[in-house]
C-alpha cells in the first residue's frame, strides 16, 4: 500500500463525509453535515492537506492562519482502517511546517487524541476558549 499526500482544496465532499463516518464524526460535525458546507469549509481554509490510498481519501487536516503569529488546526482525521501508521503525524507535521515559526493551536472537540498530540510536542494550553451560545 503506497500512501500519497496532496496539498489541495479540491476534495470531493462525499469522500470527506465517508472519512468522517468511519471515525463516527458525523454527529460531532453537525454543522458540516451537508456536502455543500463541507466543500465551503475546506475552500475557505488556508491550508488543506490530505492523504490517499490510490483514489481513496484516508486522511485530512485543515487550518486557518494569519501566517505570522497564530494558526489553528481543525479536523485532523484519519480513516479508521489506516490509523496508527504514522499518517496523522505526517499530516500534522506537514501542516505546521508550512509556517514553522508561528504558534500553532489545535481545535480538539475532545481529549481522546491528547496522547497523539503530546507525542508531537503539543500540550494542552491554559488559554480559555469562549464559544458564542
Ligand atoms: C488521532 C489521530 C488523528 C491519530 O492519527 P494516526 O495516523 O492514527 O496517528 P499516528 O500513527 O501518526 O501516530 C503517531 C504517534 O502517536 C501515537 N498515537 C496515535 N493515536 C494516539 C492516541 N489516541 N493516544 C495516544 N497515542 C496515540 C501512535 O502510537 C504514534 O506513536 P509512535 O510514534 O510512538 O509510534 C487518528 O487516530 C484519528 O483520526 N482519530 C479520530 C479523530 C480524532 O480524534 N482526531 C483528532 C482531532 S481533535
């Protein structure tokens, strides 16, 4: 199996939905449920990186950044059949390498991946996140 990596916003939203489904993310991604919203969220992100097994999308990451000070990573997800093979780390490293000097944050909906991020030298912050309700 040869995994290839792409830096492109052109990803069929259905493939992203299939990937999200494989990791039970559809409920968490309520606002991104429709293909149109997904396509728009990816189009409006500055960085979109993906991993492929042939034509099958097996991993994505996207990020917003001011390119000088801060960057925020969203939605790192690896298809359930392809986890623990170094693909998540590669996407995360490649994303942060686009702007290696800025401060990178990861938007994480839960702490399940904390061990993964710690291995990549990211730690939980003391900053508080406020959400409009
Ligand atoms: C978390 C996730 C992105 C990790 O991607 P991955 O491709 O499976 O991880 P990698 O194979 O690159 O792992 C890199 C290292 O982290 C470790 N690791 C991976 N997932 C881990 C976890 N959940 N807890 C602790 N360590 C973990 C691996 O064992 C590996 O360690 P090693 O370098 O000592 O071998 C992936 O499992 C995933 O998509 N999970 C579901 C969605 C999710 O939680 N995304 C996070 C966004 S908040």
